[in-house]
C-alpha cells in the first residue's frame, strides 16, 4: 500500500523510491526484496490492476525478516541448552 500511495500515476519518483527502500529495510527486507515489491506494484499499476491484484504476486517475495528471526531464536535455544548442559556437568563435577 505504501508503494501505491507513493506513486504518481504509473511512475514512482526517485525520492519516494529511496524512502520506500528505507522503510523496507526497517521492516527487515533486503534491498532486492524491497525493489521486488516496488516492481510488482508498479507493474500492476501500469496494467491498470487494483492493489489487491498485486497481493497475489507479492507471495513470491521471500520473507527474509521472518527467516532472520527464526535463525536468531534457534541460536538462543542452542545457547540456553548449552548453558543448562554446562550447569549439569558442573553439578556432577562438584557433587558427583
């Protein structure tokens, strides 16, 4: 919706593109993914499509931000498991 709002007819001014790329970065998108979203919406606008028409095409944009969060959660899980294992090993060493 932000891309559609920033467009002037079928065109997207360069200053608006830069702003949209910054917003994309804040949302966890890579520059490639943000540009892909912009290109999909521009293409739909040039063809006279509605914003809802672009939604189906946006399903092809990778969800990079969610992948990063999942990887971070996995790392945290491994760190917690390692800390628990180290504590158990220390308990066995001290009292075992």
